């Protein structure tokens, strides 16, 4: 989670996988997961969703992943939950890595589920 906050204000770049070049949403998540755990994830939100375990929104813990339908298709955007109803994401070509609220007017109706990298107990 602290690693994600360290990327705030990093510029957006479609296909970007590292902070020096810029990051897109799945590139940001894949970069953070690899830095923290050594685990490599694909650079695609839908493919990351396939490789993670679904959890109820009420079970979200910092470090879990949140997914959104922002392009009329499931898992088209994602971020990392940081607690207190907030998540870090790389929003679009018009922005940089920032914190948003899950219950915002934009993201609440587009929420597509929560997933965790942790194995089931």
C-alpha cells in the first residue's frame, strides 16, 4: 500500500509498466505487485482478474485489487485498495496516479468487483 502511495503523481502512459516511463492502470498494479512480492502479473486488467481470487466488497483489505467497467466491458480498469473506501489508480491520459473514493459519482456505478492476490485459507 505504501508503495502505491509512493507513485502518486506519476504520469499516465498507455502501456506504461514503470514509473520512469509512465504507468497505466494494469501496469501500475503489475509493477507494485512485482516490487513488493516478486510475483509477475500480466499487463492487462482482465487477465489479472482471471489470476486473482474474488472477494466481497465488504472484505476489502489494503492491498486488494478493485476493478471497474469503464469501457462497456468487464475489468477494463483497476486499482489498489488502500483502506477507508479509497484506492490508488492510474486514471487516463488526462491524469496521473492518484487516490479516488470507491463511492465517488464516477466509480461507484462502474464498480466491477474486488479481488485478492492472497490464496484462499
